[in-house]
C-alpha cells in the first residue's frame, strides 16, 4: 500500500515548476514542505520522473519518517533515481540516517543533521536533489523545518498549502532559500490515522520479511541512544538495597553520574525517588524495540528489532534482515523509541527520556 503514485494528471502549476527546475543552475537542492496529506510525495514523484525524462540526474532524500517511502522505516534515506518509477517505495536506499521513531518531535536535531548529511552526499552526484519532509508543520515542526533549511540552504523551497496556513512558515523559511507556494491539488485525499498506520505496517512487514535473529556483542559494538551501560555495574549490595527500597526486581544497573536501573515492578507498591539521582528503565520497554546498526561514519546500515539482552554476558539478540557483512561494519547499536513486531504491528512509542 502506498499513499502516492506517479501521475501526470496534476495541476498546470506543477508543469511550470518542472520547467523552472530544469532550467536552474546545478546542483539544485529542492525542499518540499506541506502539512499531512498535502501531496508532497505525489509532487516529488512527478518532478523526479519529469526530470529523469529530461536527462537530469536525480536524487531523493526521504525524511518523512512517519510515512516513509524508501525503506527502512524510522530513518532518513537517500536514493539515486536510475529510471522511471511509480512510487518511492520502488527505490533502493543508498544511505540512511537513524532516527528510531516515526514521530520526530523529540528528534529535531537528528532529523536536521540526517537531512544535511544525506543531501550533501546526493549533491555530489545528482543534478537535482529533491527533499521530502514530514507533515509536521506546527509547533516544534516549524523549528524542524527551519533547522533543515538553515543547514541545507535549499535553492528552492516549495510550500503546499490549502488556505494560507503556511504563511508563517514561509516567512521563517524565506531567509534560507527562494520560496514558491502552490495550492494543494484538488486530487489530494486525506487519510485517516488508521490508514496511515496500515501503510506503516506494510512498510515494516516488507522490511523485516526475510529476517533472522543475530547475536550482537555489546563489548565490540557500543550500545548508543540510551543511558544504559554507562558507568560501572552495580554491586550486589547496591542491587539488594534498591530491590528492598522500591520492591523492584533489578535486572541490571550502573553507577555513573547517577544510578541507572533496568527493573521490573512489584505489583501494588507506591514508589517515590529523586529522578535526577536515579534513572529507571522498565525491562518490558526493551522488548521489540527498534535499533539501528550504525557504522563508523554515523550512518545507519539497517535496522533491527531487539528481542533480548543478556546484561551479564553483554550480548543482544536482534532480529534483522541485514547480511553478516553489514552487521560486521556496525560500530554502534543505537536504541530507537518505537516498539514494533516483525509483522508490522506497532506496540507503542517511547519518550526520549524513557531509555
């Protein structure tokens, strides 16, 4: 299932935009911005195919982590377009930057850095780089778009709007590139939350369709994106004290700047503790957690689902479709903030501070 596909049945102003992109100096960086279901991906697909037909080299940076086209989900991805395509889901990713969630509100910095790094790679080989963005255009979404534009310095920012709702964002973004505003196509259809969730489910399922469980040595591959494993392991006396005070089953723990504890709660016990001095992680939140295999350059080789951690042996069991040679290239196993099953069912989102 895909929300958008290639069509030339588009408003005339899209053809005018295509002509303009074809005539501009290269490499050309174009950022597409619009709210949810505004037709950004449809426009991107139309422009990419049109530019390819005119003999231009095209790259796509897909940063719409909530409705991802280029796999894997929960990453920012770069693909080079080799020929005509009907949907970005047909494109093979060239490089990825791990975000680890489908809701980027708490990951504004990572989103901006990922778009910047991948756009720079794309501009080395492509005549035109098309940057697809999320429909997150209010609240923190304004800052996210501003940071992307400030880092990337797009030559052209295309805003898609229905009724003037993008005017404030236009004023923010015009400082960083030329801005053109287009009305949302009458053919654009709004999708329900259930429909968007089903699209994501199919993307997850497709990515994990040929997965197997691998063992990751956490003494060789550093665990990142979490406060776990920082500091010295707790002594047996410290574990017993915490268990007695809070009625926890202490699965693992460390003492660094503060205590970090992986625990299981006892039923019906009220707990009060000073949070800055004690960071706790519920053991169940590590089950089916999305993780990214990060290489020495900071790019994501692929993602997996964390199934189990042997804290004593420093081993992690991860379900992933990545081949062994890609896993060998990983320098970090970065923890995400979404729990998902290999069949595509999303179990829940975590806040950044929960791990």
